C-alpha cells in the first residue's frame, strides 16, 4: 500500500511539473507574441504616428538661419530657437568623449538599445539609473519630446522610442548620431545645440572649448534647467565634477587632471544672443526686410515658403566682419567724443537740443515723438483717451537710458526722456568696393537697441556740398571742361523765370568773399558756391538731375538750380554708389550685399546677378577723381594730411591722421549745420559718412563743430587708420588708375602752399548757403 501511494505521489508531481511547464511556456509565448505584436503595432503607428523614412532622412530640425560674412564669420542669426548645425568634425574631441563616458558608456557597442542596461534598470525598478542610450535620447528629442507621467502612455512612448532608436542606428553612423544629438539639445537661454551654447555661455566656438567647459555642457545634458550655470553655479560645479569623474573612469583623463579640473571655479563669458545685439545690427535688420520679400518670390521645390527662422538657411553676405568692426569702432569713438561737445553746448540752451525754433515748433516735434512711441501705442490699444496718455508722459518713472558710458538706471518722465534722446547725434556709414559693388561695412546708427532708424538705407538727408561733384561731372561732360579750366568767382544771380526759379536767386559763398579767377579744381576744393551755381546755369538742372539718377541716386530731385549747393535729400547708400562710379572708371555697379543663399543641406538656392551700366567715359570719371583729390590736398579735407591744430581739434577723433596716399574726398555741410558729410575714396574702397541729429532743428550752434570736416570726416579718418593697420584687408594706398591716352587735362599748376599758423584760422568750410 505504501509503495503504491509513493508511486501515485511521484506521478502527480510529474503531472504538476508538466502542467506548470506547459502553463509557463504558454504564458511566455503568449507574452512574447503579445510583446511582438505590441512592438509591431507601435511600428505601424497604431499607437500614434511614427516617423517615416523621409522623416528620418530629414528630421524637423528648426534650425536658425545664419548670416555669414565675406571672411567666413557668422555675424548674426534669425531664429525662433537659436540653433546652428555642426558636423561631427566640428565638435571638440573632449566634449564627445565626456558625453559618451557620462551618458552612454557602451554607445559604440549597442545598436540603439543597451540590453544590459535595460535589464539592470528593470530588475532594480529604475533605482540603479536609467537605461536610455544616446540614440534613444536623440529619438526622444527629435520625434517624441518629454515622456508622459501616465504609466500606460509612458510604456507606449518608450516602445516607440526604442523602435525609432533602432531605425536611427540603421540610417546613420555613430558619429552622425552624436552630432545630431549635440545639435538638437536645448541648453536654455535660447541656445539649442552645442554651437549656440558654446557662444552663449563661453563666447567661444565649440572647437575652442576647454575640458572643464565641455564637462559643464555635458553635465547640462542631464537637465539643462536644473544645471544652468547662470542660475545654479553650485549645482553645475557638482555635476561637472561627476562628468570629470566619469572621464577619469573611462581613462580619458588622469586622476591628477581630474583633481585639478575639479578644483577650478566655474568661469563664464555669458552673452545672450539676440537680434538687437552683436555686430552689423542695422545691416542685419535691413537684410531681414529684404528676406521677407525674397521668400515671397522664391519658393521651395515643393512650392511651399521658406521660413528664415526655422529652415537653417545660410546667407552669405559681402560684409567683411573685420572691416565692419573697424567701422563700428570708428563711429563709436568719434560720436562719443563729439557728443560731449554737444552736451556741453546745450547747457546754456533752455530749449536744448533745439536751436532757434519757436515754442510752437518745439511742441509739434515733441507731440509727434510722443505719438510715435511704444507707450502711446500700448495705451491707445487699452482705449485710453488722448488726455490720459499725454498726462502719463509727465509722470516720473524708473527707466534705463542709453549713455556712451553704458546703460544707466534713472528716474525721469517719459517726456523728459524724449527730449534727452533728441540730444544724441546719429551717424550713418557705408563702405563699398567700387569694382564689384560689394558692401563691406554698414553702420546705420549709434546703438540699435535704442535707436533703430537706419541712417544708411532708410534715412535720406540733405547732402550739402557732396552733391557738387555731380554738377562738375555734368559740366566736364557737356561743356568739355577740365579740372584745370578757370572760371570767375564773383557775385552771380539767376533771374526769376530762368531754370524754373520763382524769384531771383543769388547764392553766396560761405565766407562772403570772392576769389576772382579760379580753376575748377580749386573751386571744388574750397567748395565755392558761385562756381557751382554758374556751372549749373550753363548745363541746366535737368542735365545734372539726369546724370545723378544714372549714378544710382533714387531720390526725387527738384528741377531747380539750388540743387547745385546740395538742396537734395539722398541716402548714404546711394551717395556711396554714386561716388563709386567715379572710382570705377565711370561704370555704375548697383551695391551688392549678398553673394549667395544656401539651404540647410548646402545647396545653393539663390545667387544675385550684378547690375551695372555705363554712366561716364573713363576720362571724365578720372577727371572727377582728380578734382576730388584736390579737396584733401589743400581744400576742406586737408586735415587728413596736416599735423597742426585748429578750431575744435580736440573733437577730431584720431587726429592727426597723416595720410600720404592719394585720397579723393568731399566734405558737406547743410544749412544751419544740421547735417555733416564726408565722402572718402581710395582706389578699392569708397566710404560715405553722415552725422547729424534726428531732428534738423537739433544741431550745433556754430560751424566749427557742425561742419562735415569736424562732424563726419574724423569717422572716415579713424576708420581708414584701422583698415590700414589691418594688412589682411588689402585696402589700397596706391594711385587711382589713370586711363591710357587721357584726353582731359588734369595736372594743373598749383602755386607753392604758404605755411601759416593753422590755429589762427578756422578750417575752410562748405556750408549750405542759398
């Protein structure tokens, strides 16, 4: 009986083992089948869309458009998220090593999913760390985003993440995956990708990052919000040290290196990139307006619109970043210097900065400024009455204001702040290569954050005597005159009815004296008004207007002889183009600021076609150049060569300039010193400078400081000194090209110059006199 009982027990045990074994394998197979179906359904997109093959080839990258200078420097970006794309070869080796050592030590061994790490995470219920590989993290960044906190959804998302990771591993090399991950991660402070982060936090290119700086950025991959070096330096230090420890464990650095690097303080050179900061701000805004029109006329291959904020275009410009910085330095140095004089002269003016205008005119200017302000627009949108809005302008408030010594916190009424800003002298500078039309530098104002009006491309101002070369060029062309021909400087009148004048017009010279017989060269050098008037009387205003338009000036010009003295409003942009025609042997070339535009893949999608046309023959153009050389040899621009003193010499920034090379130039000063100009040319660079206040009634009281030779010429002189000190720019010091078989006499006899005490006389001027 006992034996039979034992046999039954054995048989029952065997049946139990077989039963549970079958049960286990059934459950296991069903589970694996269900899991396989789960992953299959997920890959088919039944649990939500999955990226297609095309999506994997071209992930939505939201790339910033980069503006690139002629010398290969990124001078600005247009972006919603500030992200630039790097190739693997552009990444610093120490950053890649730190990233792999810290985030995914077996990155080069797995195929998207780390099986060992995943099992460890499952068995420890996540307490021993996560198991996401770099490829999974990239999948999440590109196609998935932050995971759901609801567990069923999170499981589905994790499965999709694994599938995408495997597909990415099949589609891309390991190095490409590293580069993509470094390009898409958001480091905070409007910096997406290592390239933007390196510039934002350290003001460096990625290739220049040190080991500890790379460790800081790698530490931020864990949580850029928590480990932000600007807000949490202590937490960042600890996280950086963990990264350095991982690098030591991986044999990337030695223990001594780790100890030394961990002892270093966190050193940042934090600079938040924005559209209103950096170099060439006015040019970049001009370019942005151009691109708005460009995208309307140039479509993608599929017919959709380009987005300059997301499509990662590369806009290659003609701007030279070195020359641009020199131009900005010159404007800043001189305008800060001249502004001191302006404030000094305004102290005794109860209506400063306005000079000799009525209270009614002052009120009109202030009312117009109020209605153009952001404050007015905001309050008007809140349905405030005009009385309420005006009253708010008289209430003191805290504000930050611009000064040449940096921003300053202060308390004043908004109305007082308007008057304060009206004091500031503005400037516009553009430099261009005359043979190609390439714009090399563009400074539209003194500070884009506070003064956004562009005085190069937007602001047309009266040009004064810088218009006179157009009159002389017309006379040389139509009357077969030469710079050496003489004409009498004497009182002159154009009677009512002649050349469309409505009353007798008798121009006066700025010094109220007459010199008798003078050559055209001397007349232009000393900007003698009567000579310009006699010349336009001979050729007629229509001929001068026609030539001026051929030279590229787009402004409307009234058909009056007074234009001979500069009663014409023209932009700096157009003046530089016009003068460049003389330097380019009479051929006008439309100013160019673009060389090409590429898409994010490097494919050229646009190349501009240069526009040019003949205006003057070579001999006439060269004759005008020789006329303009006289201005700097003994006329209103001769302080470019002198070393003596003179009135206002403490405001001639950079003086003495001591240039010895050929320079063709022209100063210009408008009525009441509202505008000061200098146009300066050497064979391969033409530069125009304008200086004046926003309002024409805000000005210097005297000609000493308001004339172009004091207000604008020093900017040109300072700029050229910087350019000549930079041999890589190759700015010419040579002669202008002389045409073969020149038919116009240009080498005139000049009497020896009498040396006199330059402090005893005021610089010869060329103010606007009607």
